[in-house]
C-alpha cells in the first residue's frame, strides 16, 4: 500500500462503534456467512435456540462469542462453515408473557377461545421474536441468517408431529395416569428436569392420629400438614418393634375424621421422624407407589391452581399455603398438634414460574426412555460424542443410567398440539389430521363423530431435541430419506451450551440423533460456565447484578467485550465477570490500533509498501518475531483442539502486546529520531502484523478486519473473514533464536531494574559488563548487541568469560551470566549502602524462615519431596544472593 492512500484514512483514535457497524454491514452485504453444500468439508454449528421472548443477557454473550470464535476460525481453515441461528417457542415462558399482557388489558385467558389466544401469542412472537437475534449481530455473530429457524415454523412443527406419531406407533409414547410435577401457577405438568430443588427453612409438624377404639394415638411428622386431607392410610415398618401393637388397626385422620388402615411396608425409614408415615397417594410419588401396592383409595384433594378441591372436604377453595397456616391452628385447638419444630429440607420449584411444585396424580403423555437412551449413553461414554471438559461425562452417565420416562404433555395452548383425537366414548387414535383420525376410528370399528383433538401441547424440549435434524430437513422424519442439506451438514461439529441443559436438551438431541439418523448429532459438546458477579452470584435480572450487554458494547466495543469474557472463561468453569475485563479488552484494541498507526506514520509519501513475510536473516529481531509467530500458531491450534479458548486468546494477546508492540516495534525504530523505518523493515513489520490479525480475527473480528483492509488494497474475496488461517512453518520456528532473544530481553529488564533500584534516569548512559559462563554466549550477545543498545542507553558494553568485576557496582544474574553496572559517579554511596543493607536484612529474615522449615523433622519427613526440594533451592538461591550483596557492601565500604 502507499502512504498516500492509507495514512489519511487512519484516524488517531479507534472508534469501535463506526468500525463494527461498517464491517458487519459489509460482511452481510457480501453474504460471507451464508453456506450451501459444496465439495469442502462442512463445519456445522447449530445455535442453542434462545427463547423467542428473550433479550440478550451475559450468558448469551459468553455462549455466542465462543460459537463465533469456533466458526470464524473454521471458516478461515477452509471449512464450509455453517452456523444456524433460530429461536425456541418456549411454551411456558411465552404463554405466561402473553397471559400477563392480556391481563393488563383486562382480558383473561379463559375469556378467549384457543384460536383467539393463539392469535395474541403469534402477535407477541412477531413483535418480540427477532429482538435477540438482531442483538447477536451487534456481538459480531457470523450466523447464516438466511437459515434462521423457529421451532413453531410450519415445516418444523410438522416434523415434531411426525416424531410423536412415529414414536407412538413404535410403542415408545404412551398415555397414562402417573404422579407428575405440577406447576400451580402455569397450571401445567413439568418434567423432572424442569424442577429446581432448593434447600429451605421449613417446619416439621408432629400431628396426633387417634387409634380407632382406643384412648391412644400415633404421631406423624410432616412438612405438608395440608395434605392430610388426602390421607388414605398410615404406614409402619413391619420390623419396627415400637409399633407391633398397631398391626391390623385403624386410625382417624385428624379434622376430616376419616378412618384409614395402618399398613406395613419396609419402605418406611424407622429412623426418620416418628417412624410412622402418613400415606397420601394423590400427592406424593412414593405414597402413590405404596397406594398401588396396597390397593389404597386415592383422594385428589387439590385443584390445578393449588387450592383445596371438594374432595378435600375441608378448606375448599383456600390456597394450599393459607390452609397450612389455618390447619396448624385448628389442629392445635383440637389438641391434635403435638409440636412444631424448625426443619431444613429440599423443596421443588418450577424452573419457569418459581412456584412450589405439587406432586399430583394426572393423566399425561409419556415417552418411554430406557431403550431410547441406551445408544446415547454408550456413544458419550466411548467418546464418539466428546464432552469438553470430560468431567461432565459422569454427570451425564448417572442421569442416563437412571433415566425416567419423560412427561411430554403440557396443559397450555401455545405450542405443538398433541395429535391425538378422542370420540364421545373417550377412545382415542393418534393421527396428523381429523380426516386421518376418522379413517383410523373406522378401521377399529369405533365411533368417529364429534371428534375432539387433545387440548394439550408438547413439552418445548420435544421440539428442540430435533434441532440438528429438522433445521436442515423437516421432512426427513416422515420420508426417512435425507435431503442434500441434511446429508451434507449432519452430524454437526460443535455444540456450545450450558451444563444446566445437559438433560433438557443435549442428552435428548443425542437420543433423537441415534433414533432417527442412527448417528450422533454433533462431534463435540463444549460446556460453558455460568457468568457470575464479583460476589459469586449468578447474574440475573431479579438480582439486579447483570449489566446490559448492549450498553457494555456501546462502552467498550464488541471486540472489547469478547476479549474480556474469553480471557476469564476456562471450559466448564464459571466466569467471575468484572467490567474491568471489558476495559482490558478495549485497552487492547487501542494498543493494537496505536501499533498499526505507528507503522503507517513511518511511511514515506509516494512510496508503495507491500506487506511481506520475507525476513532479514541477519536481523535477530526478524528471526525471533517470525519464530514466535510460528510458536504461537502451533500453541493456539493445540488450544483449539483441546477447547481451551482462554489459553488461546492469552497466547495471541501476549504475542501482540508483549512481543510485537513492546519489543519488535521498539527494535524496528530507526536509530536517529525523526527518521522513518526503512521500507524493507516496514514491509516485514506489516507482514507480521497481517499474520497477527489472522490469529486475532476469530476473537476480535472487527478491529482485525479494519486493519487488514488498511494494510493493502483488497478485493471483495480477500476479506480477512475468508482469508486463510496461518499454517505452522517449521522452517521459521527456530527455538535457538527464541532462547537467545529471551536472554537479551532478560538482560535489558535486569539493566532497567538496576536503574530503578539505584534511581538512575533511563536517559543516563551506563557502562555495562557481562560475565558469561561460555564464550559462545558472549559471542552471540556481542553479535546482537544492537538489541541491547537500541533498548538501553549504553555508553560501553564489555562481554566475555573473564570480564573484570568493577569496584563498586550493582549486579544481577541472567541464566547464570553476571551483569554488572559500575555505580561510581552515578549514585550516592551512602544511600546505596543503606539500600544494600536493607536488602541483606530482608533476605536474612527470609533465610531464617527457610532454615526453620528445613530443620523441622516433621516438615522434612512429611512434606512431598518436590516441596522439600523447592525449599532447598530457595535456600541455595538466597545464600547466593546474600553472598553477592555482602561482597557488594564490602566494596562500598572499602
């Protein structure tokens, strides 16, 4: 590039807002993100579809930044990268928001018919559905937006219904009355995974149940006294000698005065509570199992909204928690409450509404999971599907080995309606349409007039488990023949998600993949951590501790946020978010920009500059920088292979900030102030800078593209986004050059430390003497003395194996080589004596502590060998330093 065409375009300050909007628009206009099948290998990622009601939060920021990093690098590696975006219809969450909005308008859901309610739900979806995806563009997400999908799109919905029909016909979906988790606020069943168990401070109520025909009672301890309205038995352990006298007897349920039998079962834990268990088959899963086993009556004492039903007989219509307060008073008045004690226990809460879950007997639709889960278990345990980090395999294995049948029906209107049809007699068939249902009823010689479709919809996860299949071929479930897209893009490459939806989504996608594709849905699962605040709390709107991601982007730039988040997030570990990380990211953007601007300011008018990777073999700084770039490329590739993205970004950061900006550019500067960097050197520096921008691009796509477009004229096809990822060139990876340059760096740092210690100005020229262990080291240092002389003000440099030590000096050691700076004429000797004595006193105290440890037989005999050896090395180094300082002090005194 020529300075005329580029230097004018480069502002003094980097403005992220202008750069980011400009390049995202450019990428979109040129369709760089779009993918179609071709002869390249695919690299496919499907987005974990956010709720259609959602807005961007910090968890989305982290998750989608990681996905974008993986996709951008793959695109540069030559893969046909395809990142499919979309949203999930989120039955419970969306319906709740629609109901709330209707309520604000004075409309109840119950006042509307299903079709009218669905119109309101679709209005909400069209109004809010694209918000989060538009926000992701601000982050730089390079999704194929032409492929944006939605789990309620007609084609996608049809594939969901096809799966239901198929699994039903295979006998893997059934309808049955079982104990379910009931959300009284959303008024729907929940699967086990949608229940969050929290430890709470409860009360344990000790209630007296009178023995029929006797002036005596048994005591029952319960945390839910209101459920006694549904009690149909009391159970004891047959081996419990305390209650032998109760066998075959009956008790009276307090207040409702219902006689119920005393039954025996070894399920009862004799050590818990009183050893007597009240049995409420309709409101506790274990009680339900006991009821089935002992043929007990089932009394459903609670309505779907958490109020007491007519079957409960007392407190009808009252809320369950109000009943709990009232019933304890009434029991006490009736002298049936022995005591109440404080008690900690775990209580289930609805993930969506935070309502306390009620176990409830209900007729629902279920997926039989045991057989379906087997291939999905085996292929994670044998690493066909790899988890990163691997520690999550054990959690997955435990869940899959103990998998329970999946309740898939939800008592909602928004969602995929269950394709079951009922006649007037309650018989049902499963069919896609009413016409198909009629035909099935006819075949079975059943009534087929006035058919009604099941009112329930399917669990949201029953649609999202098909995501890696149905986004490419929604007809596949029905046809059994993959189209060109599914054949090309499946299985996908990487899934990036949070551990908390491992069972909701990850496990079920793997199950669906093996059931329908006979193949895994993805090669790798990268589990992110949770974004937490500085106090360790999960970031959430309710706590008010979550910053607005878009405001952060406005303040620090998308690149700054991406860098800050990636810096602090090892796979699977939580991210302790601090806004200073974003500030660090923004500062890095400014550092990169200033370095590039400095290079362009060295261009001479009218001279054409062309970035090149050709280096001056006689220039150690060129050879070192080339070797460090190759070393970093290799290290970054290895980090990507291990999904250690935070390690990868740290390597790139260090290469650019420390090596290129702080060392290479300094050495590239001309010797005389006011001169420009020579053309050949500048071309090499720009060539290196292009390599750095390639390495930086997946992490910080905007600033890297901006600089890339400035380094030389580019065609549309030459955007950094689609440039080639740098390959390792071992011919340039000279470890000896790196080692030699590191030695020179340490010498420079040592001289600077000496200046600081003795308070000598950086501009003051010093005499430097270096006594090396070997002559070859002396020769190398002298051959590359320009590195030292450019970076330090040096009057004279003496290097050799027999350099005479000056009389009064300050010194340091680098790799066994002694560095001396004569101090005569530089420092106040009295102050220097004081400084040296102070350091001697400090080291003597330190040495005393080490000797104390090493003279302690308990420490030496019990501490690990490496710890003892480390202490011995500390002692030897401290003794060595003390000897030198004492000698130095002696020289000062002499």
